[in-house]
C-alpha cells in the first residue's frame, strides 16, 4: 500500500513537472528543434538578449513589479495597521470582503472591469493605456496579498509590548517605528515578495490594461507564441522559471528568519 | 480604552480610497456597460442577446466541470498519499506541489504546447518510432488536459490541508465500530474532508471556466469558451457592452456558486 502510494505520487509529480523540464532542457538545444538534441548551447539565450523588444519587456516587467509591489506594500501595511486597530467588526468584515474581491473574481473579470474604468476615465482625463494603468491594476491585485501577510503579524504581536512602550514614554509614532515595525517586518517583506512575484507573473489582467508601447514579459511571450514555437521563447520561459524559483527561495528564507525572530522576542519577554 | 492616535485612525484610509476607486468603481462600470448601448442609453438588449451565447456557456461549463472532476479524482488520492508520508517529507512534498503554481500559467500552457504541437516532442517521438503523427492541439482533450495540468495544484493543496486536520482516531473508531474500508472512506473520511474538497473545486472551476489562453493555445482556435468570447468583445470598442454583459453574468454565476459552496464549509483559512 505504502509502495503503491509512493509510485502514484511520483508519477503525478513527474507528469506535473515534465513539460516544464522539457521546455528548460530544449531551451539549451542549439539545433532549435524538439526532434533531436544536438549540442548544449546558450545560443537561444544569446538570441533572446539580441532581441531589443524582449529586453525592453524585461525592463518594463521589473519596473512594474518593483513599483507596484512597493506601492501595494506601503498601502497594504498601513491598511493592516488600521484594520488591526479598528473596533467595529462589521466595518472590518466589509473591508476584508471588498479587498478580497480581486482574489475571488476570475482574473478576466478583474481585467475587463479595470479596462472599462480606464476607458471611462480616458474620456475625462488624459490617462492612456500604458505604465500608469498597469501600475494601478497590479497594485490592486497585490494589495490583498500584502494585507494577508501583514495582518496576522499584528495579530500575533504581544499587546503588552506596545503598552509597555507607551507606558515607558514612547509616543505612538515612536512605538510604531521601534516596536511594531521590526516585529511585522518579515510579514512586510514576504508581502512585498509575493506581490513582486504575482506582478512579474501576471498575464490575464495585464492583457486588458496594457498598450503595445508598454509590454511586459508575459505579454511579450503571449504575442510571440501566437503562431509558431520559437526557441528563444523557450529560453525566456526557462529564465522566468529560474527567477521565480529564486524568489520563492528568498521568501522562504525570509519567512524562516521571521520565525526565529519571534522566538527570540518571546525569550526576551 | 486609550485614545487612538492619528496614524492609527487614518492608516486604512488610503486603502479605502484605493478600494473604492479600483475595486468597487470598475465593477460598477461593468454593470453600467452591461446595461447601456454604445451611445450610453439604458438597454436590456445586451442581457437578452446572451441567449445566442448559451451554447458557449454550456461548452465552457462542460469543459470546466470535466477538468474539475479529473482534478478531484487525481488530487484526492494524491493528498492522501502525501499524508501517509512522515511529517518532514510531507512539508517537502507540499512544496513540490506548490511550485508549479508560482510559474506563470502562460509558461505552463506553452510548455504543454511544446509537447503536443505538430512538431512537438510527442509527435517527434512518434516519428522516431515510426508511428504516424497525431493531431493533439485543437482537440477538446488537449484543452481539458491543459486545464487539469494548469490547475491541479489548486485542488491538491486545500484537500491536503483539510485532510491533515483529520483526526486519525475517528478512522480507528469507525473501524472498531464495524465499518469496512470503503464504508470508512465514504462515511467518515469524505464527510470530514468536504471543506477542503469544496474549496479545491472552486479554485479549479473558477479559473477553468474563465480561461481564454488555454483554449487559444491548446484548442488551436477551434473552441470558443466564455473567456475567449469576452476577450474578443474587448478587442474593439463597439462590443464593449456585450462583453461587459457576458462578464457580469459569468461573475454573478460564479459568485453565487462560490457562496453556495462556502455554505458547506466553515473553514476560513485560505491556502496561499
């Protein structure tokens, strides 16, 4: 029984990973075909870096991911602070459920709804599809994840610590920066990282609020793969997989460091 | 109770403004566009016109349902297998299940295309052994396989987290009291893991029914699902209204079914 379950598990895992592994392996194939693997080479990666539109897509993706997750982190952290102190359970519930709408709704509906908002806004203001619309959309879908990772930190916090700080003469502002901020910092960091990853990854929502002038990597991949298989796209996909894996490792590392910190705090108290 | 400081009282305000502007307002615009014509006059035409899309709705629901059922059938035993492993291994296995979730759906779909394309790996292998090529892209099987492949982890994780809370003493008690293996599964294990199953079902069904790139890339343009239809309506200005109407109906249907599903569970811990 145990053997059988182990076999079943590894078969499913193999199926789950094989397409991605095939993609990565053949991105190193000089021959540029799936028929035979000629020699290991970085040719398609070099090809990718000669492609100026791929490079500008990469640049756009990074700018967008950093700025949207930073913005979401700032707004979301303060929102978590506000939600933590809020006394009315009723209002809290409403805010939480509205915040979670982008998480519940199919991405396509979120994308379409934002597109309609921007279309309507365009008739009154000078907004154009491009970086600004992308930034607004990405920040919106990052926000719930930031709040989700910061709010529990506030909840875990020992309220006596903050009271002690206030008793010992801290102003609320000092207390926030000296006691609370260090405590919730691991939540903030992982919120930022999750937002960064989501933003880097997003295709569906971006698809509706972007312009041809401001393409991100997923959009570029989508447009390039419209008709035939391109090996420089294999290289690009492989690179994106590597980056995501690296980021995930970083998040895990930060997460475990956060746990250590918590234990130490408890020791002190 | 102590007085709240300025920063505490107003910390959530930027988020509130953001929510109103970029979550609530866009949804209001969907409703507005769904009930107006291109000139902004109120009309029910968009909604009544949806009749002509009934077949697309039906096909999408069918595809999404089949994909969800296949996911469930694969994921439930998988979650159980993971649970049989020692604690430490379980953590690693969960990470293995979770990793693909973080890789862009687009890339995962594209990697399937690399396998199933006309010049793809499977056909190349068939050629090498001397078998005739198979047409894989453009079949309904390919689209459903794409959905299963892309969304399987979303089914495994909630089921696993539900199962891991299962008290094994319940199973022992059931056996002691005379249940056989099958009876134990159906009368004890399944009912106790229903919340996990239900959130897994929603997490697979919702993206499956609204996808458009899976059907575009793997369906080779021969299938029109709701997602494709919506996407097409938003490519030119004239059809925004009908697109909004389809989106609105889909959203309402999904929210209703999610709400009904959630009635069955009191488990409010999300899986990230």
